[in-house]
C-alpha cells in the first residue's frame, strides 16, 4: 500500500474549516473596529460579537447573557473552578472532582489546595465511568463545587453528567456543578438547559475553529468571581478587547458541529472496525474504556512490551499522526493518569496509543492504519528483551 497522510489526532486539535475561515475574514478586513467603541466601526464589530453569542446560545440551549468568550478551554476551566471556589468560600472550602480530569482541571484544583481548599478526587470504574453515587458519597456539608468532565480526552468515556447533576442538586442545590465539555462538543448533542449544570467550558480548536478561542457558560445567579479584571468587556466579567474574528469563527464552528452530528454513526463504524482490526492483528493488546458510552472517533489501546513514544515516531514516519494520550502532556514521560486510574498497569500504560478519527477521515484511512500499525508494533517488540514471542 502506498504511503499516505492520515490525521488521526482530532482529539488534540482539528484543522480550521473553510467555512469558519470565511466567517472570520470580515473582522480581519473592513470590520476591524473595537467592539467597545461607540462610532460606526465599533458598532459593526459589536454586532458580530452579539450575533455570534446569540447563535452559540441557540445551539447550546442557554441564554446569550450566560455565555462568555475566553481564549481557550484551559482559561474557561480555570475561571469556572477558581471563580466558583473563591466566590463561595464563606459556605465552605471543599471541592469534588475526578481522577480522570484534564490537567487544566487537576492542576487548577491543586493550585486551590495551596490556598487552603480541600479537594476530593473520585475514582472511575474500570471503564472510566464516574457514577452519580460515587460523587454523592464524596459530598459534605462544606462542599461548594463539583467538577466532572463531559467526555474524557484520552479514553473517550462519556460521563452521565445530567444524572450526576441531578444527584448533586438533590443532596444540596447550592452546590455548583461544572463540566468540561471540550471533547464532548461536536461529538454529542449538548443542551445546557437539559443537563442542568451551572457551568460548562468549551474550546474552538477541537471543532475546526482556530486555536485561541473558547467559551464558558455560567448560569444566571451562580456565584462565580470575575477571573480577568480589566475593562467592561463580557459584561464586566472578563476584561480584554474581544477577539472579534475568532469569536465569529467559533460561532460558525459550533453551528457546523451541531449540524455535523449526523455524521457520528459513520465515524463510530470506522472506529469499531479499526479497534476490531487492531485486536485481531496485534496480540497482547488491551482496549481501554467502554464502547457503550464513548466518543465516536476515540480509539485507545495499549500494547504490551513496547514504549509509546517510539511507536508514535514510527507512525509519523509512515504518515500517521496519533497520540499517546492528552496533547497537553505529550512531552511527559509519565504514564497517563487516566489509564492508571482505570487499573492499567504502569508498564502497559507506557505502550498506549490514542487514535481519534473525525469527519475528514475515510475507510481508506482505517485500511492504511491497519496495514501499517501491526508491523510497527512487531518491530518494537522484537527489540524488547521481555517480549514472550521472541
């Protein structure tokens, strides 16, 4: 089979779609005004920001006044967690999250621990599922915030956020519930009103918008401190001149993501065929996570007796872009905290591979991966002194 390029790392980032770039271009040109300016150029820019917010709110099922633009998912996570914890400190200093959260959440929680907050880290089951019961068991009288991600960025597990929210509110309706929906957006239908959460974060570059734009939903009435002090932008909640072009791009990308949910079944079929082929062709393979509640394009497998970094380099040489886990920690030699939390042994976790398919992938891409991957794994195992097949 001829060498081809296969982009199979859509969980890390996605290419900007032409329709998104087209929506951005006016703000790079004639509509360059500052949205805070009162003259016509400023009003034109402000209309772009307002219209974008309204379109996003319509897709997500919230009020336009509840959606705030940020620079990325990490900023949104920081704002939600630190803003809620500090705003409600008079009620308590106990926070609840899970062991499989993105580092943007885990490191934010650890920063708050240094400020005197206490954090309980809830464990998932062997498939990466966080049960409502396990969250409720961690709650206390002084709990003010629960943070559970909507979908895991490494093993693709989709969490029961609505059920978790209902259980937390039944325990104490004053406790705020936050979900990081960065990976879920574009993969599942999101209706914030139905979820019942108090806060929800998202990022543009996961759904074919540019890097450098994100958003945070904050329910009306939720006590959350301002995160970036400055001017009166974002209703005085997040200072800084609005990134008008990227805001327009985010709105278009969210509209397209909602429309393209119709393509999810096709991506799921490719994912399932890829997993089936990997397991059949490569012995000593472990599939991580459940397939009952999983992101459509997520494939996470671990190969015994090899190191993931060498595998990624050989795959890249063959034209296949992939990952060993979260893109934000891909330079780390530590095994994935997510895999360890679901019981994957350290030595096996080191041989993990994440392939994340998207709308641009084809059946021919799957064929190529299945053609190339077994030989790469075998080549690395042949160099391992502990491989039993030698």
